[in-house]
């Protein structure tokens, strides 16, 4: 009995649901394979804890590149991929950090421990080496995007946060200059930046019952620069609504965690297509290589993204964690 359950119960197959929303027991595989969830968990426990201990002893790889934001000029558009969906942006001197995750492990706090999944590759820049951040942009409250431990270290009276509807209760809001909750199609101005939220194809629940939480993509406008931050999304036509006479300089697009989660995560071809819908010239792929959330091999998303742009491979402007892009 136990051996027939074990193959379905590996970190590879279950981790996405636990981290993306903590809905461990709501996974279809659980329902299909175990009419009694408690009985199933009891039977699967030995295999589960073997996987956990293997994961604890696994070493985290260093990133191949280390960005040098101290050398970035005030003018122009500068970006560095720090890992997963964390991007450091500096646009005409204004500094933005998207979905900051600096923790080794993301998941649920149980006492002093975090029960969740561990990075494959270390964050490319230590928290201490970050420049002062003017704005933190949070797409949604899933644990691989909205990491409370990282956000606490970023608390500052000079930093503002823009986040999705009904998510600011997770933050210690008084420790930032301002926390703005933004609903779909609403805009907010933060310093020189105009931030407009748009609806992506995803969901917002962090735990099982909090389905009221929002989930956003963002259009960032600073001076003549326009940047799209796609957040976490499956394929959606909504990116067409972003296209205007003004070009989009850069689209930060998720490209991983699609196998088998294609209903909530786009594949690389769809990410390229959506960036095209928005009229984006350059694509900065995120949400890959950092956490094993799904079944596709680690480098498949970036290889497929490169194939999807044909001979224009320079459009995929970053490929490895820690690389920088300048425009
Ligand atoms: Zn998500
Ligand atoms: Zn995610």
C-alpha cells in the first residue's frame, strides 16, 4: 500500500501547492490517491521525511553572477535578476525591488522553523548589499513572492510598498513610509513612478481559506520608460490592453512552474507571446531556476524562451541569476 503511494509523494510533485498557497491537502493527487487524507499522510510520512532530510542536507549553489548596483548610473534603466521573481530595478535614479525573497527557504513558519522548500541557487546579492529601496512591488501573497522574513529586513521609513488588494494585513505597515493596496485597473503614484495594477490569470490565497486576496501584474511608468511586471500568471489576453503608442522597454515575465500547473502558470512561449501583446522589446524572464516548484527541468524554461524568440535572442535580456541589463 505504502509503496503505491510513495511515487506521488515527492517534494517535486507536492511542493508547488504548499508554497504557492499552502493548500497541501487540496491537491488533486491527494484526493485521487487517498480518500482519507489523514490516513494517506500517515502512510506517506516516512517517505516524506526522507525527502525532507535529503533536502536539508542539499547544498545551495552560488549564483554564477553578482550584480554591482553601486556602479549603476542615476540615469537610464538598470535591472538585475537576483533569483526567482526578485528583480532590482533602477530607473532614472528611482529604485524598485519586485517580490523580494532573500530567504534560504520559503514556506510556513512552525515555531522557529520554516517548513517549505529550499532554494536551488543562492540569491545573487546579499540583503546588506542592496541600495536603499524606494519602492517594493508585491504581485501577490504566495510564499515564493511575499516572503515575510525578507520583507521585515526591508522595513524602512523611506520605502513604500505597492501590493495587491487585501494583502497588507501580512505586513507591519507602520514600519514603511506607505503601503498602497492597489486593485486591478487602479493606479498609484510613488515618487516619479506611476504604477498601474492589472488582472493576471492566477489566484491570491496564501493559505487555504484566504481566497479574498488579490493578485496583480503592474505597468510601471517613470518618465518616458515603461516596464511591465507580469507577476505570476497563466496565459491571458490582458497584456494586449497595455499596448499603446508608447513602447514598453522591458517586460519582467514568469516563465517557469508550468508542468503540470499550466492553468495558473504560463509556459515560456506564452510568456513571450504576452510580452509581445504588451509591445515589449526586451523580456526579463523570472520564476525559474531558483525553486523546484514543478516538474520541468531547471533550464528548460529559459531554453524554450530563447527558442520562442527565434533569431532575436537578444530580446531575452537575462538568462542567469545575477546578470544585469542596461538600457
Ligand atoms: Zn503564485
Ligand atoms: Zn510563484
